[in-house]
């Protein structure tokens, strides 16, 4: 595995841990996943952006009291220097959302700095547009 | 102005140019704003992510045929190494959307690599949550 493949795999691993914490209602893991500084943001469906660590984690505290059975589908990783994004769909029962998850690389770890999710108006195909494979 | 302030101002300038091209239906400017490579993504309201330059610009080609009177409100810039994000609200008539705009630094220029927008279910206050000022 090349360094680049490894970095991309680590990015996808961080994204998986995010959804495990989300679906599992695990606030401790969720808090550890996010970067320790204050330059964090989160845009939940139908809401304006929340900015700063306290607001972001307070939002997650509310959501994780009663976590939805969320599942990540077709994640596509993109590396931009020390930043990484994962574009994916989220399935919650019969509903789908489109998500943007942004991470920052700290040593060998990817820490989350932004999550944005919004509803998708139709059930996507099993191989939705643009999710056919890795981006080169 | 410190280097950091200047870089942040340039990021906000790129974000402004994005909205000028968007509202002005200017496909040539829109195309030039996006990075030249293929690691681009765009998540329009209600849609799954589009991945790759051709798909992203094809989506803009459709939208810019009949551009909405979109206006960017309360942009908050965040720098992550060579990447930069702007979180903002978009106002289109009486509707609001929340947007995540991600840019990549190329020399002195910020080039767009991702745009994600989704509807906000209520009209935000003039000083919406988390938009009270700059992030430190």
C-alpha cells in the first residue's frame, strides 16, 4: 500500500469511527474524534452552521441522547494537503442524506473539523452518481 | 494585516467571487474558480454528491442557465493548512440555505474544490448561531 493509499485508508477509518460513534450514541468517542481546537463547525439538516467546539459538541450531545440508526454509504475520500474530505450518503431507515465530512491531519490521526448533512429528496440508486469508485 | 489575516481575506474574496459568478450566471468565471484537477465535488440541495470536474461543472452549467438571486450572508472562514473552508448562509428571496464551501490554496489563489448547500428550515436571526464573529 502506498503512503497515499494509507493516508486515504486512515481518512476513511476516521469517517467510519465517526459513524460508529454517531449510530452508537457514543459522546466520548464523538468528542475524541473532533480536533481539540475551536476551529470546528457543524451544519445539521435544516439548521444554520454551528461554529466552535462548545456549540458543535453541544449539538452532538443532544443528538446522541437518542441516536438515529445511521449508516454511511459509498464514501469518497479526497485529500487536500493536511485536510481531508469524505463525501458520502447517510441512510437512516428509508431516508437518505448527503454528507460532507472534513478532517484535519494531526500526525497519523485524522480529526474532524466539520460535518454537514442535508436530506436527499429521492432514494439514490445502489451506485449513485459519482460514487462509482475512487477519485484519481 | 498579518499573513494569516491576508490569507483569510483572500479566502473570503474567493468565496465572494463564487457567489458573484453564481448569482450572475457566469459559467466562465465559475469554471475558473474551481481547481483544474478532477478531485472536485458538489452537493446541491436535495441531491447526492457529484464527484469529478466534468460532473460538477455540468451541474453548474444547468444551474447558471437560470441563476437564482443568491446572496451570501455571514461567511465564516477557516484555514486548515492548504485547505480553506467558508461556512455561510445563502439567501434566495425569502429562503435560506446553509453552505459549506471548500477551497484549496494554489500559490496566492484559492480554488474551489467542494460546495455543499442545503435548505435551512427557518429564517435565521440577523446574527445567527455561531456567526457572531471570527473564529480564533
